[in-house]
């Protein structure tokens, strides 16, 4: 089959990068042909080159294009979708594919796309369209997806929160988890490992600060590795603009305090470096939680699966894993209550770093669970949806009150 992966430009792709690369690799592993295109809010495309110094920071994988976890892709074929001719050409090209996987089914409600009402044309393309729902609060952030749902054959939801939040769509939907490469991973024993790693985008709901506050209260002397960047990292570490909430009761920056107590900041890490780190640590800590996302269900992150692949045991919050059918407390992960004090958080981590029997029990359970995330298995499920060979659940047509949310969207003002 010939498959197109399409994505609207956004400021921060986060885990969509890894999802796109591994899904493309999964399709290719199955023998399919894959193309990748980016729809950008421009009329005329400007060439952008990557110098030799920058190239060292980029990786290549399934799509064949260079990518960086923070900066996104370089060299991907782009469609200047503000130009009517370019839109028409893209629509005609879609007819060449057996189906299109829309990593962002609709443009985001951000300034670069403001006033761009013609995006709805892009989906009337005479082929099968599959929407991928990455966000756990689809009704709030993408209400305009409801206006074009008739053009999609199905919606794929990558975690349980996304699946439940997308039930307002009146089209078939399926929970299909993120794809990963499970081959040739080394698994060190408990005694060969050291400490914990936590690699996140520093967003508000990722709650990295809750872990950083806990580090000075930990009694263990093992590795305490933090990786990633983002808006909250800049606020947390800023010399002049550090937010008040990022100071402790003694008036000291929580970031500086954690560094004094053994935290090692790794910066933005290439995916292969993240995998290496997860092969060296005992625990992977994901402190994230969202009250809104938890209303829809569990919202587990890619780094949790990367940890499992490389033998690290996940630590997650009760709200982050709320009502999960995949991940069970003390079976697949170690739980931290989202209302934990820094001392309580620290105690849980200290105990987990010493409890070899519990660590080995969880690790063994997760090796079985990982088969669901194999990129070939995941890719095949997309193919099965496109060929009507995979059962999906049907949502309910969107409630009347959602019309108000759509009307408030700046696309229609």
C-alpha cells in the first residue's frame, strides 16, 4: 500500500515526532510505501538549510528526514496551504494514496493559522483519512474537528484519555497505542543500575517541579538525572523571571536547591540518549498529571514506554494513570499520589530504589505488556482500519452545547 502521513505545522511537536517516525518505520517494516508532508501556514515556501554543526544534533529514522526533539523536522516536503493552488495540488496528490494518516487532523487555534478557513478543503481528497488524537482533552482544544468528522473514516487515539475525550466524535474510533522499536534492547539487572531518570517537556501539567522539589528530601545517593526543556524550564531557571512558585520556603530557587542535592541536568536529549539513560537507571519518573485529562482517563507518556523497553520501572502519579486498563499500580508501575508532599514523594522514590523484589516483579510484568507497543503491530492496526478489518467503537454525535465552543473558535470569527 501507499500511505501518506500528513501533519499541520505546530510550535512544539513533542511526542508526535517519535510517533510519526516509529509509525512510518512500522509501515515500512510491513512492506508499505510511506511519504510524509507538512502543511505550513505560508503562501510561499522559504528554503531553510541545516549547517554542518546543527546536523550533529539531528537524527533520522522512519520517515528518512532529520528531526530534533525540540526543533522538529528539517527537509520535510511542505505544502504552503495558504495558497489556493498549493492546496488544490495537495488534494489531487492525496488521491494517489491508499489512505492518509493525519497526525494533526486540523490546524491548531494559533496566530499563524488565524483566518485560515479553507483548511476544510484539505480533507475532501477522494481517499481514506484517519485522524490521530494525541491530546487528552480533544473537546476543548480541537472542537473544530467536529465540523469535518464526516471526512474521516476513523479516529485513532494513542492513550486512554484521548480515547474517552474523543467519544463526542460520531465516527469509529480505536485505542491504538504509540509505536516503538522493541528490537535489540539490553536489560541490565537491578544491581547493575543506578538511580532514576526523568525526561519531559517542561509544561505546566507535566509537573516536573514536583519531582525537583522532592530531590532535596531524598536520602539515597544514586543518580538523579533530569532531561528536557520547555517554557516552565525557562521560568524555573531564569535569573530575573523565575516564577514565585519555583522558590521554596527559604527563598531559594527549587532548581538550584535540587542541583546542590545531586540532581544532574541532561538538557534536551536525542532519543537514542534517552534510551541509553533508561537502560542505566532503575526507575523512570513521570510526575505529570492533569485534573482535566484524568476526567477522561489515563494519559501515559512515551517516556514511560521507552523506560519499559530498556528495563527501567516506571513511577507515575495516580491521576496520570487514572482508571487505566493497561497499567496497574504495583503491577506495571509504582504510584505516587498527586497530592504528595515533597517528603512523601522522596520517600516513595527512596524505597523503590531499594526494593529489588518489587522492581523485578514489575519489570517482568512489563516485558509481557510491551508487545502491544511493537511498531509493526501498531502499524498493522492502522492498515486494518483503512481496509475495514479492525473493529472500532462508535462515538456519539457531538452534543448541542459543543456548537458554542466551535463558534468561539477564531477560525469562524
